[in-house]
């Protein structure tokens, strides 16, 4: 557990350096290569969905786990310091609290300065909705939704798999997450090749998403936000999303902050009416971006503390 605390501290200090050889980049290159090879020849929808799609998912996850496990195994046979150094670096690459909070602040700062144009540009890097017509409230809502949703798959989920199987399992999870972000779209191009990857992502995020909701509520209690409302909205609105997992942290966070998320948004020129999450107890303002970042760090520290306690009890028993 010491290694993950060090990795977390490293992330808080350094964030996610863009030029660093991040494992996800290599995972992405393999996925892109596999896609090119498979799509060179015309494949039937059936073969893509039930043969090549599953093979892409399984091979990506298996390769990731095997490579990371082998690297750490070799390092441990050379020297314990080398093992722990590499382990910390790999764990550091599996979590993204600093990166997520920085992206939030990049939207918050121009909003506070009244620079709506820059704020729209910043939030456009985080969401797929059309941002040209978004006002301060719409920009803030988009940023808060992104931060809350990614507390699960960007932080709590990898930490959950770190606790279960160390860096190899955490990065295997990141492989599934990367597969979903690259080929898990429900469109004509990827609906068959990415079908298995999307379902795998739903499966591996099932427990972490629900765990994230509870951790956000506990974080709300610790930070002095609305704990009771967080729990109430979590149980009421956590399934109001096409994804079986995405609304859990959003519902908990919306309840904690007393704001309403979701609703109609413009995507590629078309209005998409999403269910509302939370109650509008107060108007959403740019400060709610900062509040959501506080919930992010609170949930992370609480989960690390719980894991450390369980880890210690396990060895006592």
C-alpha cells in the first residue's frame, strides 16, 4: 500500500506529463494496429461482433497484464528497490486525479475572468457536445459532469483493481477503458468490432461506479456538503443514464452540491434530451467546478484510507 500512496503523491506533484511514455499510448497503438489489420479485408458483421471483437478485447487485456507482470517480476528478481520504483511509476500512470482536476481548473479560471470564449474552448476538449452556444451555466455543467463521471473510471476503478491485483490488474483495467474509448462507440463503424469491448467496460466498471457514488457521499460529509441529499439523489437518479455506470458518481455529486445536471444538450446539430440528475436547490455556478474537484480528492483519499485499513487488518488476522 505504501507504493500506491507514493504514486498518488507523485501524481499530485507532477500530474500526467504529456511526453512521458505512458502505457496507455502503447495500448492505444496496439488497438489501432489490430483495427487496421482486421478492417483491411471486408468482414461480416457477425464475425466482427463474435470473433474479432472479443479477440481484440481479450488479446489487449492479456498482453497488457502479461507485459506489466513480467516487467515487475524481472525487476523484483534484480533488486527490491528497482521493483518498487517501477511499481510506483506504473501505479502513477494508472490514476489521474491531478490531470482531471487540472482540466477542471482550465475551464474554471477563464470563467472567473469572464472569458466565455476561452472557457468554451477548454470545455470542448472534455465533452463531445456542441459548445458554441453554451453560456456560463452550460459550460460549468459540462465540466462538473465530466469531473464527477471520471472520478470512477479515472481514479476509483484503477485503485479498486490495484487493491485486488496490483499494477498489472490496474493497467489491464486501463486497457479495457482504452478499448471502450477507441472502439466502443455505438455507430456504424464500431457497433460490431467494439461491441464486446463496450460490454467489457460496463462489466469492469460495475462495482467501482457504485463504490464511487458512496465515496463521493462520504467525501461530501467530510467536506461539509449535503451528505443526506447526496445519498437521496444517488439512490433516486443513479440509473438515469444509457450507461449502467455513468450516472452513479454524477448523482451522488449533484446531490452533494445541490445542483441539477443532465438535461437537453446539442450533439452534432441535434438536440439530445437526457434525464435530469439532481434537484436545482441552487443555480449552478463556476465555483461548483472547484467543489467537484474537492469531492474528487476527498473520495480518493477516503478510498485509499479504507484500502490501507483493510490491508493492515488482513495481515494482523
